[in-house]
């Protein structure tokens, strides 16, 4: 079953800190990875200028899929940063809405 077919659990961003992430890449297609990075960068710009929130969909080490509605503060090489010092590995993110 691929990540998009799993049940997606909606949580608050503060709950992310209690989750464990693996180093495994959840997006395998190179073009999809490129698009994911572009979407994250666009989300960062919208978050910093207009305080726009986006839905971020990600997978944890146990294979569960989650989503949070939040503002992206920064996009680094390996992680995104959210308010309150919360980070999510980019390799765990499979969708941004």
C-alpha cells in the first residue's frame, strides 16, 4: 500500500515532537521530489509574508501517515521548521496542500 492510500491522521503541530521519523525517503520519483521542494519553498514564502497555513502530509518511522495544518517558517536542506522549534524531515513529507 503506498502512502497516499493509507488512512491519514490529523494532528496538531505540537504533537509532532512526540513522533519518530526514519531516514527513509517516502518520495522516490525525482520529479516528485523536485516538486515537493518547490511546494515547500512556496509555502515558506506564503507563511512568512501572509501567515498562510498549508496542510503538510508526512509519514513516521512506524509507517503511519499524518497531516498538520501549519505555517512553514523555514525550509532547509533536510528539514522544515515550524513555529515553536518543531522540525520535520523533508524526506518524510509526501504531500503539501
